[in-house]
C-alpha cells in the first residue's frame, strides 16, 4: 500500500484510515442515511439476480452488502485492504462467505479468470488513482454474461473539497469525518465524469446504467439534514458495467 505521505502513489493508504475507524464506520453504516438509506439501496437496485451465483464484494468493508447478498442466496467472496474491516466481516459468520485482506489497486492474483457471476465495488474506486488496471482485473475475473456494479463519490459533490476548484483535475482530496465522536482524516481521489468514462471504456467495459438516485423516503424523517442535502446534491454516482 502507498504511504499516506506519498500523494503521488496510485493508491491512498485507505487501509490505515479504515483500520482506525473500522468499528465506528461499521456501526454507523448499518443504519445511517448515507449508507443504509441511500448508497446500499441504490447499489442493490443495480445488481443482477444473485441467488445461487458467485459474487465478489471488492472493498467489502465490514460486509454489510455481503450480508445482504448471502441473505439473498449468493455465494460471497469479499476482500478489503483493512485487516480490521475483514475481521468485522468475518465476525458476521455469513454462511459460505469467505473474506480476505486484498488490494484492488494490485493484480487480483488470488482469483482465476471467470470466477464470478457478478461483482460489486461499493464506495472503493475513489481510493484508487488509476482505475484502468483495477477495472481490467475485475473484467478478467468476471464470467461472460456478468455485471459489475460500482458506486463512487460524485465528482460534482467532491469538487466542494477541492483546493484548486478545478472540476477537470484528477486530484487527491483530504476530508475529516466525524465517527462515533472521533474525527478521522481521510483522503481520496476525485476525477471528472469524463475521466471515469474514459477509464471504464479503456478497461473493456460498457456502461449499462448510470444512476444519480434519491435517498429512500424514510430518510426524510430519520435524518432531515441528510434528506435536504441528498435530494438536492448527489453524494455518490452509481454504475452498472458490462463487458464491452
Ligand atoms: C467507504 S468503505 C465501503 C465499504 C463497503 N463496500 C460498504 O459498502 O460498506 C471503503 C472500503 O474500501 C476499502 N479500501 C480502500 N482502498 C482499497 C483497496 N485499494 N482495495 C480494497 N479495499 C480498499 C476500505 O478499507 C474500506 O473498507
């Protein structure tokens, strides 16, 4: 993994940040507006049928999506750079699911070609500077007829954090997240939509669906602040990709 002091490296040292906030992130993510009422439902809505299928959860975190997948009949393999996150995913005791430490920014040598019927990469791609090599690897391990569903920070929303204010730049951004009363430093890459689409095409994928969804209606009452924000400013962007 890259050193957190080396912003030129392709991968941000997200494992260190996520290791530090694993328990807080996992607990909040089960119920909060951004994950439970917005990101996860939108990702799930883009998935192909998963019952009886082999599904890869790349950047699985503590496994909330893996839990949904297993509950809906999938055989799940998940990996994440954060050992703490992987521990939390394993602690769920999901039948038939296997979790390991792994880096989407490196070749996925642990997986043979054509290993999975579907792949989900939820909120992980923005930790990678280069998208082409990881997307090629995901393409390699996907079986014919499969699909990759991924979500990422929305480039228009993240431009608010940019120090250059240049929408067209691909740049490393810094943010501070409050989780469980503690503040954590996080860093991720922002790039324009055109750069995302260019990498997707170069890696051999075609965009089947692109979504800028609304949160679930329950968000209005449970978190009016998040509702006001998410219904007027997209936080994340969602793709369903199929081999070109
Ligand atoms: C925002 S969390 C999302 C976790 C999970 N997908 C979910 O929806 O709850 C991002 C996750 O990506 C992981 N991650 C960051 N960079 C990664 C990389 N290069 N390879 C694999 N996982 C990575 C982090 O450790 C963290 O668990």
